[in-house]
C-alpha cells in the first residue's frame, strides 16, 4: 500500500443539496466494504487530484482514507472504485471508495497503453484501431499493476494483438476472453470508381438516337420512313405575298 493519506470528513448533506458541498471545493464521496458500514464523506478536490489521480497508479492506488471526525478518527485502506463525472465539464461529481483487505482478492480495471508507431501505419498508410482501452483483472490489492503495455511498433497491415498477448504476472488474472482484440492495423479505405456500363450495339444505337439534337421550334418532324415535303419559301417578314396573275377574259 502506498504511503499516501487523504483527509476525509463525515458528510451530513445528501441529495440535491450536495451542490453546496462542491461549491466549497469538496467532492461528495462514500466509503464501503465487506467489513465496514457505508459512510457518506467529503474530500478536498485538489488533494484528491494531486495525491491520487496524478500518482503513477492513478485510480488503482491503494492508500489510507484518513477519517478525522469529532466522533471517530481512523485510517481506512481504500481504492477508488468509481468516479462520477459531469459529461460536459468533466468535473468530478462523486467518488466511491472501497475498503480493501490486503489478503483478499479484489477485482478492478487496468488501462492498456500502446507503445510505438506500427509499421503498417508509418510505411503502408494503414490505420491503427484501438478497440480495448482497459481490462478487468482479479488479484490481491498489493499486486495490482499500474498499467499494461503493448509494443505495437512491429504491427503490419491486417495484424493485431489480443488479450492473450498482454504480458501479466502469475499473481494476476485477466477476466476478459483471451481472443478479444485489443488493437489492429487496418488497411486504408479506397474510394471505388464505378466503371461505365458496357452497351450492346442495339443499346448504343438507341442511346445515340435519344441523345440526338431536338428539332428547332416550328420545324416539321418527319414521320418515320417519310421525307418532309418542301413547301417553298415563306414571304419575307413584313411584306405581303405577291398576288397571282389574273386570267384574261
């Protein structure tokens, strides 16, 4: 267990009124466990971030929750079991601390960190797809790893790592299926250009006929197989047509 102590005070304010607790720079919390009664608490937000979240173990840090109250003073070994955050501001709204017993197995999650740039990305233009960011484990509190590391620098296109490829201690058991994919290098996607359709001679002739120029406005359209008869020139615009010769009597 880390030599870290986080001060905590019992909290009487519950429900919607805890907003006032947050306005004082405190985070509403609760501590519970198999051998202790659930107790509502509050901890200093800055102290929790500095001592716990910014530690090497982060949320998996085992530390002492120092309860300093008028009626009760004691140190409780705990792990940060759950953090509730505001989905817009990412501010911490509430913390669940779980009392740990150092000789009893517990279950928690450990993050997976990828090292290096895959060959398939750097030299072949592939895309790195990180499917699994953390994995659930079981072990004694003192054996919880800080993180799992996977060196992906040798991965080529269509190659991947699975849960079975994570190197673990014999004291740790991973709960996820061994064949669950952690990371993969996928081939780059290409836009498919649609090839023009191949037409038969009859279809090509019909298409050419359909694409022909339309007749000018007022121009006669010949019936199929019949020529258009010429009607002669129309009189010039604005001039009357010449009268025919009168027959002598």
